[in-house]
C-alpha cells in the first residue's frame, strides 16, 4: 500500500487553509472576499487535486469574530466537509479539525476511520486542545484556565482514539476524563492511523505535539527565530524517538507586477479591513491562545488584517516563489496558502509559481 500523501516524499508541502470559513483567512469587507459555499469548496478542491497540491486544512469554528462581516461567522463543519471532499477527489489529503472538548473520542475514532475509507487512505486529523473561550461558552463548556489541564484532557482523548485504532478486541476505559465500557474500533483507518496536525505555542502544547503529532503547525513571523524554533522542536521530538515536521501558513497576493500586488493588499487589508473583527481576533489571541508569540503579536496586527497573521507572500510570481523558498530554507516542511478568493486567484499561482518551485527542486 502506498504511503499517505502527506507522509510520502520529501517535497515542500503546499495546502490551503480555512476555505470552509466565511472570508477564508482575510477579515476584509471587500465584496470579492471568499464565499465558503460547498460549491466553491468543491470546485477549489478538484482544482487543487489536479494541480498536485498536497492537502486542505479547515478551521473548526462555532461563533464568528464579529465586525461588519462577522468574520468566520459562517463555517462548514469540518468532518462532514472532509468526507465530501475526499469522495470527490483522487490524490489530495483532506484534514478534519476537531476540538477535543466538543467531540467524544469514541465517536471521532469511528468518524475518522469512515472518512479515511471514503478517501482510500487520504484523511488527516488536526487536533485542537482549545483556546477560544467564547466558543466554549457558546457550547456550554468551561475553558480550563491552565494549559496543563487542557493538554492532559487532550492526551487522554487521543490515547483513547489510538487504543480504538490499535486494539482488535473490545475493552473498557477508566480514565480521569473518559469512561467507556466494551468499546472497539471497527472499522479502523486504512493504515491503522492518519497523519496528525497540532498547532502549539505553549510549552505544554509543544510537549503534546512532539509526543503525538506528525506535523506541528506554527506561524512564521521572524524567519531567523523560526529557524531556531524548528531545530529545537525537531530535537525535542528526536529525544522521544519521534520525527515531527513543522508547517506554517501564508497569505498570497500574486500579481504580474509588485505594484499591483501591493495595491491589492492595501485595498483588502487597509481600505476595506473589517477593523472590529481584526481587533476581536487579536484580543482573543492575546487572552487565550499561545499559538502566536505574545511578544511579537502587537507588531503584526496588520498581518491579521491581511491574512489572519499568515506569512505574507505579496508580489510577482518570482517574489512569491522566493518567499516560499525562504520558508523552506528556514526548515519548514510546508505551508498552507490563503487567497482573498481562492477559486479566482489560485489558477494564476498554479500557472506561474508552481513551475518555479519545481525548477528550484522543492516540489
């Protein structure tokens, strides 16, 4: 059986991020902002699949960020979204993003095994231990104040899933957070497991990621800083006998000239920024999340207006390709890509940037 598409080969992996969410990664009021309809997601997925893009990664959201557009107020649920896309594509990996607190592990284990069968072994799981307090409140849940509790819960959650995927017999589970009687994982993922992504910034989060994930997801703000962090994370995983690769996320505005690209960035992220949504997004990151280094967060508010804090790839095809090569040189194993309108803008990226990456030997 061939390897999972995310785990085969040494190419620099490219994916998309947040296409299941209204406005994608861009809190803009521009009328052409991303419409996260099923038809748009399906059209994009098949376009990405034909172009050889490696994966699609969704964001799981339960309430939006407010503002005039209610950024991320509209969201396609990620497990059912992934199932549909896996059925309609041939080669691309599709992840489901799952909050541990809102989804029982026995149910998730079976859901993941099911969508992995639908995709003939192309499913992946992005584990979220929880950070967005208003979303917890929307679901009637309490967000633990300490990271230790969040990640202890997430660890037992994933331990139970792994037990379901590896045990051939019925078993009982009597843990600190979960109780289960005579459970069994049937079916199982095609290869016995699926690739795991986890975004982690806190020490507890990075312990969890290096213990469990295949890919740690983290922002690229200062590439010199990223280079050291990636080396440290790889060493942390190696000390546990594991290999963890590091992914980041990028926002693309690719145009024939640099002036056109910069003008469009100004149009979307300055002239038409949904400033209330941006303010809410940054405030919540400061309050509850450790995915972004807090000492840098205040410096990059404009990047949140541009692309949710993603690494800016703005310019000509040569400049965009050069930016991706810099991410590769820093040690990242891949990046997601976001566009203001994915369906309209990806073809130009496909036709002009992908050949340059292939010529550079990273694809």
